[in-house]
C-alpha cells in the first residue's frame, strides 16, 4: 500500500509499505521508528493509505490518525519474521546515507555473531496502526463516470456513506 505522511512543516512524503494487519481497529504496518516515516508520524500522527489495483480499476483510500501498536504486538510480529529480516532490522539505519554496501554487510555479520540464538526486538522498531476516519472506495467506469463511495466515521462510532461525483 502507499503510505502518505507529512513532516511537521507540512512537506508530504509517500512510499510503499507492507500491510501486515487489518481489523476493525485499523490498518497495521511495521517500520523503524527512527526512519523518516517514523519521525514524521511522531511529529504529525496523521496519515493516508492507498491501495490500487489497475487491472480491476479499483482503489481504496483511507485517512486518519496513527498510533503505535503495543510492544507485545510488535514483538509477536518481529519474531514471526525470518531471522535474516530480524537481523536486517538491527543492521539498517533506515534511509541514512552510507558510504557503501560493505559497512552494512559488516554490521550484519557482527549482529549474526552477537545474536547466535533468538534476535531481540530492537527498541527503535515496531508497528503503527492507522485508525481511519474516512475510507473511500473507487471503481473505474467508462467515460470517467467512476463510482466513488466515501465512508466517514461519526462521533457515535457509526459510519456515514456518501456517494461522490467522479
């Protein structure tokens, strides 16, 4: 899914992330909290998601507030990942400039030696949950007369549906 965040000064940023959970509580993804997206979400805990299936001419868009998932939930997911992915989370200073690939691979080798058994969850890594306030379903149609349904969360917890003009 595409995740859009904004820095505290309003500068937008979008990237693709992996949806790892979906429930009535929202959409869950995991990342390095010290990454640009983690810092942006800490400064401005609002985001938007987009799922797009061009072959089906369908899109789902969601926007709302973001919160960290529990440490226990992050640990459960982290330990379900392959060992290499766990070590990679420790090795990578996500999005920082590095002089080359060799220091990254050296760090990975050092971590493999440091953690010969279970790899602990890094303190800087975990999950976020987007709790949607709006969800829009878009279906492409001929002549640009697309179907758009917008669901908005109401104060009482119910969802209100509006049809939007294409």
